[in-house]
């Protein structure tokens, strides 16, 4: 009898988190590189806008893959759809956490005594 091991989801989640962090660093670096190429300093608003556009793009791609799979397209695998949906979910959750941190920082600054 062959002994099968269950997939360790914590390792997969850790790997996905590492990939997401690397992707975010690369995107922020790209925004900074574009700003430096233009002769200006990188702007936080530009980096935030680029990140939000990337989240939107990943969600749109996941939705499109899901629709293609639902329509019976043989070129689209279920695993590709699920991976795209998870990537979109992770990027959206990261964006929500950034927003929460920004709102928290804003409230702290507003409550400071001058």
C-alpha cells in the first residue's frame, strides 16, 4: 500500500506570500525607474496608482479566465482559473491592508497635539 502525504498548505501559502512580495518590490522599482528615467523623483501617489492598476488588471484577468472556462473553452484549465482567482484575491487583500494602514496613519496624525 502506497502512503500518500497531504499537501502542506502552509508551505504553499508562504511561497505565494514570497512571490507576492517580490512582485510588489519589482512593481515599485519599475515605477521608481520610470520616474528616474523621466528625471523626476518617484512619487508615492504614482506607486500607489500603479499598484491599484495591477490589482484591477489581475481581477479582470481572473474574471475573464473564469468566464472562458464557464463557456467551455478547452484552452482554459480549471487550475489556471483557480490560480488567477487566488492571485487576484491576494493582491486585493494586500491593497485593502495598505488602505487600512494609510487610514490608521491619517487618524494618528489628525489626533496629534500641536
